[in-house]
């Protein structure tokens, strides 16, 4: 879904594969085809967005109180692996849940 607010900040990631936009209190990450791949909610007054040199984090700054936040920019496979790791004990004790959550069969 396109930004509904006026975009106040936009820039490419260092690898040139994504565009990061700031609009209202939202930071969004887009692929080059225009598909939104991530969204982070920031407090009101977003002043700037800056990707890290390694492309793995995004820094946001507010204009009101100069608050800085750092967000992880992970790909889907990394997020799925982290989620399956987090559920590992539960899934070990609930094999029927693991059967339904097929994505974790290859992650744990």
C-alpha cells in the first residue's frame, strides 16, 4: 500500500536494493518494484531516516526531542529463523503445532 502521508524522507539503502521512506510516524522499506517489505512505527515528529553502512539497520531521529532509534532490517528468512528459534521449546513439546507450522520444520 502506498504511503498515505506526505513523505518527509526517502533514500536508497547502501546496496541500492531498497528505498527507505519516512512519512508521518511511519518508516517503510520498499523494494525497487515498489512493494513494501517492512514498516516501523515511530513517534510523531520523524525528522530523518538513515540506513547503516552494512544495510542491516535503520536509524530514525525525531525533531521534537532528538530521540534516536535503531531498527533491525532483516530479510524474511532471517525473521522466520528467529521466530522458529524463539518457539523451539514450545514446538518440541507440541509436535502437532510443529506439523502445522511447516516453515519451522526446516529452521529448527
